[in-house]
C-alpha cells in the first residue's frame, strides 16, 4: 500500500516509523515512557506497534520535544523515505537529524537514570536515618537496662 494512502489506524513498528520519518526508532519507544505517553499497541508476541493518528496526536501535543516537528511533517506530507544511512554515509541532512534525535534520546535516558538514582539515594538516606534512630533508641534502652542492673547489683543493695 502506498504511504500516502495508509489508513490512520494501520499498525506501524518503530522501524517502519523510522523509515517513514527519518527519526530514530528509539525515539518512538522513548515517547511511550513520557507523561502522557505515546499510545502504543502491544501484540501477543510482545512487539510494539503505533498508529499513525496516535503518533500525529502525540507530536501535536508535544512540539517542545525534539523530532516531533520532523515526524509530524513526514507523516502529514508523504514523501520518499529518507536515504538509508548504510547506503549513504555522506553526512546528509537526514543523517544529521537522526544523530540529533539519537543524542536527544541519550540525553533523555541519562536524565531519567539520574532522576532514578537521586530518588534511590533519597530513599537510602531516609532508610539510613530510620536505622540510626532505631540504633539510638536501642542504645538508650540498653543504657537504661545497664543502669538498672548496676543499681540492683550494687554491693549496698545486695546486703539489704
């Protein structure tokens, strides 16, 4: 079926969207983890597919994200797919755009990992604080037991 006659609800893989738009395949997968996410359909075998209309709606709502304008233009105005980077390594505009999209994807993934690490560190700090408080309470209890035991076993009380 020709690209300009594809129905909006046809399921497309990230690789097919890459071929149609020139954006990195990982871009579409990363968008499924945003809030709100790009809608995706998970097939029985676990593969993920996207509807053209869902991709266009996501792009329209997220113009601040890298590659959304490019994806939107490519899906709205059917053209020949960009040349494959394997066939053309001359550094053409689609190659530069794919590299920019990849760099943005890497930056976003690094940011998400940093946020997860900061959250884990905050949880570890809270846990360590709670453990310290428990140990301080235990030390206070042991000191009270020790004082009571010392008082009970003092030589003057043993003769009473």
